[in-house]
């Protein structure tokens, strides 16, 4: 029969890239910025991380390069949306397309090249799995128990009020966007350096979109993000494991399950809001709205 | 004014009628669409090697272009149309899923010759070609059956289509012949090329106790996973020699160059006809890559003897007595499967316990 511990270990690996990207996006969104460019930043990180790991032979340097690549890509988004006040949805989509195209072009020399092998961390798990898991309480604490987190949430809930109180709305948002970029970049690099061990064009295959869905599913709560990432990762791993164990599984049904779960969560939340029960919807108040200080 | 228009159109007409005459001296333009990137190190890489072999063979007489990473579906039709409109007179569509797109586009361009790999739909200007991969599967299945210590061998399938099912059956029949205790685990990833998913599928097989597996997907990701976990695997479509001597202990190589060179030659001398070609080990289209030193000498000799027997036609991988998975009779003692039966194969043979996806 299927060993649940073995499945859980595979699940942790499958969930890690989306966990990283979703935690980053969560912080960005809590600051009131909707960045749909997660997929683009992930693929950028996947290539930069792979290239750096291949050149230096060090996966750790690879992840550092991936974080930097994610930040660089996110700063394009930041410049366009925070200074030029462009539409966040359109700019984010453009960033995704840009990232996919750019990496397809610069990734050509890395096709068919092998990555250096990674050292296993505690319990034989990849160190990045541990880092991802540690980031969950860290992000929760940072947002809910620290002063910078309080300011970040204030900026995300009501940027005019935060501005009136003298907080630097734009600077806070740029920092949040950069954090999102770094996390997405590392999530992408996990796919190229730790899972697949090689570079191929478009290899993130929609993980960035799943990360965006998970943030909504999680209702902007880091623990919910962890649950969502495990749900998505678990379904992927479980359907392959069930097949290997010779169980007839409706693959298509299992593949759509996480998306169905997201829709159901959204429906439940809006139903709760409609019938006046409070405490439900927790989307940041200024999410996706451009901010321009008049005075 | 009128006379000028008349003169103009006459000139245009002349130019148009003169064009075919010029075309005779022009290079034969040949287009390719690939399902993956040329750097996949597997299926598409081999097709591109054959394209390069064409350029070497015919030099100035031909000119080739390719479009890579074309998704199967509506995009394929657009890519094919684009190749047709840009003057290619011969087009190779190198994936099963391009079948309907190729037939549709071929209807619109009756003077262009199309070659579709691994499909079964032909037309006046659409030929099909395929390789008897199952012959190679028989050889690596034998090696897998001998090399497994857990008596569990695995198979990463792309889509449950006859070409892939033949491979699973052939590998299982021959593994079972040398190791009666062998069990076959199958995982379908529903993609030809998705490195992350292929790697996850390999991990799932390894977690299930599989220590030797085969793949019918195009990337080297499963071999990278095998290396990490200490399992064994085989090069698929291409030699994948970067992973030799272990985890890659042998490989099935598709060598399309002889076929491509023959067919382009036929277009050049005007003898091209639409037909279906299905060549195997004996024709040099399916090649078994070097069996590495990880494999004991007697197993290597056994595999090579089987390869020789298949090449000479002495052994057919699907020879009775064989039953279907549900226990019903398929082939009687000594009876060989026909090509029609093989090209429509949608069942496992007896002994495989994995369920067939619906």
C-alpha cells in the first residue's frame, strides 16, 4: 500500500515552489499591490538560478541569483505601477509574458545542461523545503506582530490614511514588491535546481498562477497559504502515486480539484459577506488601487 | 489609361506564369514543426539531427527551417500554415498530436508534400512514417527484467495511445520472459514534454519500489531523478549519453536520417508518393544505444542476441501464446500480431496489473 510518510515527503517537494511564490505574493498584496507577474518572475528565477548554479557549481549561489533576478523583474513592475501609475493587472500580465519570452531567448545555451546536485538538509529533505516552511511563521509574525508589518498592512488597507499619518506609501509598496519578486524567483529556481535538475523553456508550467490562486484561497493568511500549497502539491503527487500503485484514478478530476476548492472558498466567503456575518472577506482594502499623493 | 492597365496586368500575368519555371532552379524548401525544443535531448533533438543530416546530404539543393515547441492543437495548424505560406514545398510534422492539423492544412495546399510522424491518417499529399519502437522496447525490457532487484520495473507513459501501449506490452513480455516474478508499474503524465511532471512521475515510481524504469516521454528529467535516487533507466528517443554509464544503462535511439534522406530525394527526382512507412531495428531506424558496463556481460549478450533476432526477422516481439489483460485469448501459439492489430492496440497483455486509463 502507499506509505503516507513517503507521500508527505514528495508532497513537501511539490509544494515548495508554490509556497515560496505565494508567500511573496501575499506580502505584496497585503501592501495593496496586485502583481500578476508571479509566473514571469518565477521563470526568471528558474533560469537565473540554474545558470548561476551551473556556472559556480553552488546551488546556494543559484538561489541567491534567482532571488536577485526576481527582484530585478519585480522592479520593472514597481517602476511602472508606482511611479508611472500604470494599471496593475495589465502590467502584471505583461511581466509574465515578458519573463517567459526573455527566458526562452536567454535560456537556449542552457538546454540539455545538468545542474549540480544539492546537499540534503535535516531529515534528508532539501534545505529549501525547510526554508520555505520557516518562512510561513516568519511572514505571519512579521505581518501581525512587528511594527513594519503593521505599517505595511496599514498601507494596504487604506493608503490615503497611511499617507496622512506620514507613512511612505510608495516606499513600503516597492519594498513589498521586491520581497514578492525575491520569493517568486527562489520558488522558480527550486523547480530548475532541485526538482527537474535542468533548464527547459516554460518549465514553471503555470505554477505562478497556482500561487496567485492560493493567496486568495488562503484569504491573505500565511498559514492558509501553507495549507493551499500542500493541497495543490498533495493532489499532484497523490495522483501519480496512486497510478504507480496501480489504482485507477480519474486524473482529470484530481487535477481540477484544487481550482474547484479555490472557487468554493470564494463562494463561501462572498456568501458569508452577503448575509452580514463579519470577519469574512479579508482582501486588503486598497488592493490593486494606484496611489498618488496629491499633497 | 486603359491600355496601361492592360499592359500592367499582362506583365503581371507573364510574371506569374514564369514563376514555376524559376522555381525549378530554386532550392527545395523544407519545413519542420517540432513538439518540443530542439534542446530537449530526446525526441525533438533526434528529428533535428535528421534535419541537419538532410542539409549535409543535399547541400545547396535544399533549404530547411523549423518551428520548435509547437503545442499540439490549434497552434499546430497555424504553424503549419505559416510554413506552407512561406514557400516550403515539403513539410515534416513530427508529433502524433499534429495529425488532424496536418490533414487540415494539407487539404488547403495540395501541391505541398506533408510527412507526418507516428500518425495513421494519410491523404494524396500526406504520407506517414513511424518506427517500430516496440522492437527496441523488447531489448531494453529484457535488460530491465534482468537488472531489477526489487522485481518491480516502471514505465512513464505520455498518452495512452497505441504506440505507447505497444511499448509497455513489449517491455513487459520480454522482462517477464527472463524474470517471471517481474511486476510492471505504469504512470501516465499526459504530456510528451513536461520535465517537472516527468521528474515527479519518476519519484512516484521509485517511492513505489521500482528500481529500473523506462520512459516514453521526451526529457532527461526522469534520468536525473534516477541518478539522485540510485535507480536505473534508459535513454529514450536519443542516446542521452550524458547519463551513462549509470543511471542510463542502454537506450533506444530514433534515427530518422535514412528515411528523411530517402523521402527528400524522392521529392527532388519527382517520385514521391503518399505511403505509410513503419521501419524498425532491421532498417536501422530504431537503434539500441551502447549497453554500459553496469550491465553484466551475459545480460548484455542476451540483449544483443535478441536485437539480432529481431533485426533478422527471426523473432517478432508479439508472438503467441499471448493473452489480453482480462484473460481472453489474443495470439495462439506461434501466431504473430499483424501491423493492423498493433497500430490499434488499446489493451495490456496478461500479467500487467496496472489499470488502463479510460
